[in-house]
C-alpha cells in the first residue's frame, strides 16, 4: 500500500507542477510531451485525477488523528 501512496503522491505533484506551468506561462507540459488531446495525454490526466482522489484518504486520516500537531511534537520530544 505504501508504494501506491508514493506513486499517487508523485502523480499529484506532477499534476500540480503542470497546472503551475499552465498558470504562469500558458505552457502545458503533458500536452507538449505527449501531444495535445492524445490518448497518452488523456491517460496521464486520468491517472493524475484518480491519484488526487486516492490521496484524499491519507489526507482525511491525517486530519482525523491530528497528524500535523503530532509531527510537530515528535520533532521536539526527547
């Protein structure tokens, strides 16, 4: 399960970088690499979207157990 989480997180990051490039420079990296509207580009978009949905579960768990506060406490605990 850890591998799936890492892969989906990587795909979400790729999607975020692509959207940043679109917003800042009007440059779509996925379309540039695989062709505008190609089956591969559409597949990448679908995988990024599904990865975002997958990452909602770990995000919800982190909020439920208050992980950000727990992580901050662990750094300073001795």
